[in-house]
C-alpha cells in the first residue's frame, strides 16, 4: 500500500531523473508535432524567450502569425537586436556594409526598419563613406515614400556637398532615380536649385545635374534650364558644363519653351561658341539633335563667315556639320562663300581647309563641285608644304571622280 507509483517515461524521450529531454518537468507531455500555435509556453526559467522550435518556427513567431496586431518588436530576430545602435559603425566597413545589404535584401520588416531608421539618422555622412554609400543605395530602394521624405529632409542642407563628393554622387544619383512623386521632386529641387551652376562645373556634380534632367520633368527641370540658359556661354566653355548643356539640348528635342530659349542663346553666341574648344560641340550637338529648318537662327548667325571658320581647328568641324545638316538653300549659300572668296590661297595653306572642301565636294551640286575644283587648282601650284599639297591632290582627285572626269 505504501509503494510509490511507477515513473512513467515522458513522451519524446526522457532523462535519467524522469524529466523530459527538452527541459519540461517529469510527466509533462510533449506537444504534438505540427500543432497549432497557442500550445503550452515553456515553464522552465531557462527556456528561450521565443520558446522551443516547431519545424523551424518559434512559438512566439507562430503566435504572431495568428495575432497580426502584436508589435513587430516581439518577433525581431536575434540579429536585429544585435545591430541596434551599431548600423552606422557597421556600414563603414566592407564586411559590415555587405551584411547590412544582405539583411535589407532578406526583407524582414523589423530588421529593415531598424536599419533604415539608423541610416536616416546619419544619412549625409554615410552617403559619402567608402562603404556606406553602397548601403545607402540599397536602403533607398527599400524605403517607403514616408521614409524617403525623412531622408530628404536630413540630407537637404548638404545636398550640394554630397553631389560633389566622389562617392556621394553615386548614392545621390541612385536616390534621384527613385523620386517618382511630385512632392519628392520638388523637395529635392528646392534643396539644389541655388547650386545648379556650381554643380554643372564640378566633375562629380555634373553627373547629378544630368541625372536630374533625365529623371525629372517640367516644371521641376525649369530650375536647371533657366540658370543654364542665362549663363550659357560660361557653361558651354567649360568641359563639365558642356556635358550638362548637351543634355539640356537632348532633353529639349521636342519643340517647346526650353528649346526656343536654348536656340535663341546659341544663335546669339554662335560665332564665339564655334571657335571654342568646348563650345563648338554644343553647336554641333544642337545641329544633330534639332537640325534642318529648326536651326535657321544658327545658320543665319554664321552666314558670311565660312572662310574665316574653315581655316580654324575647332570651327572647321562646325562648318562640316553645317554642310550636312543645313537645308539645301543654306548649304548652297555656304559653299558659294568658299568658291567666291578672294582668300582661297589662305584656305589652301590651312591645315584644316582640305577637310572642309572634301566634305563640300561630297555634298555640293555638280556645278559647285566643278567651280571648287577650278578654284583649288589655281591656288595649290605654289604650295610649299609637300605633305599638305598631297592631301589637296587627293581632294581634287575625289572631286574629279564624282564628276566622272
């Protein structure tokens, strides 16, 4: 009668003292595999805060799936707790930046929120960091519109400095490509509009301005076009400014207000620009993009200057472009200037004149080709430079072949 009842083995395997292998007290039944959430919580004081694993999911995670209103904080994975307060430091190392980028790619909401909130706090410095700029580029893609606005607010006071930084420019261009709401675009342009010309002249900032022209639409781009047009000559004479001006010309390909303003300024300063080592490319690009009758103001401003422009290194390229892009009446007029000039000997002695005449013979009417050949033959007889004379003889030969002589 006094005998103790026999010790029953615990389901799922027992310990020598009669307790369950997973830490439950003796006689506790193991929950059935695959049972729904809401099972017994761990009773052992040393049990994990997330409970025993069930097919790779914790009890807390299973409970959270049935209780969607439960706070995200309760289901954060361990790595989220470990990285809290450490994101800025981690992002400044190669391994840390890659780790954080992987965490963003995995897309766990709690982890993403932790990373993005800490990136936002130090966004300006991270965008200019050797490794942090890569994290920022990925973080921008994971942001909601609200989070992007917060980051824009943070970086707005120093957006010009970021744009001119060799690392910051890449992260900033990535951000620009994602600003698809009118409010975001206005916020960005409000921060950058007073620095447009300075950015145009900067080796890194120029790419930011070009990206803005490509991604944003009017009226936001008015803040770029108007200062560039107002200071067009200065911008065109600068190697980096020229890149922005050419982008403006390309983006204004359809006839409209911006194209009208650009064309007016290009025509007003055409003679100066075509003789510039950089400005000549702006005029050539306008002729390529707009061409034909649309560029009549440019043709008129250069009329009567063909001989002067044909003997110079930079402007001779523009003259060739005029022959190819001008309407027939202007083309004939420009070639006639060369034929009727009393300075053909100057053209023949020039290192660049034979390029112009060669192009003219390819595009002129047969009657003008014949007149050009006569004018050249009368001028190269006393040419002292043998190499240059040989080049002119090739031009004459090509012209004769075209006429079938």
